[in-house]
């Protein structure tokens, strides 16, 4: 696991993501960008692919492993689906290397600003919700 605290504020990362996504005029290109984001996820060690780390409520297989070091949460995650891997990469850009308090206070408006919530299928929206809830509940448990 890469133990590097986040360098930019959550607001800066979210603004950058909104800028990158809204650069594309159509959703086909935005989905392609999201899929490309997922392709660069670090490979998750098999020992982290446990039932405890699995996100329930997702149609595809999703695992997230969270460790705390020096008051900062570090995450690794993966999915067997391309778009979901992109969603994971998006969430890791926001949440990885943050304190539990930062995670708990992070606004999620950027998802609407990107237009993501309006364009995901119901199943993917539910999966995204469950991934966010897992991260937030892990953060709350460590406060």
C-alpha cells in the first residue's frame, strides 16, 4: 500500500475532476475517461479480497481495503467491471490519504457537477452509494 498523504485539498481535487470531466462534450467520452481512470488502479493483493472487504449492494464484484496509519486512512480497491473500476479510482482520488474527519466532512456535490449521478444506471448508482457509505462509515468508526 502506498502511504502518501494527499497533497491537494479535497476541494481542489474535486474542482480538478469537474474540470476534466466537463472538458468532454458528450457522455461517451466521459465514460471512456472514467474507464481509463480505472485502468490505472494498483493491483489489489489477493489477501485483501475478503468477504469483509467486499462491498455488498454492488452488482459487480468490488473490494475495498482501508488501513489507518498516523491518523490517515489509506485505501486500495478494485472491481471486476471497467466502469465501476473508474468509479473506484474517482473515489480514491477524493478519499485516499485523508484523515477520518476530512472524509466525513467531504461534500459530494462534485458528482452532480460532473453529471455522473444523472448518467449512471440505477445499479451503478446504488453501487457508488454503497462504496461511499463504506468509506464514510470506516472514517466515522475511527473518529
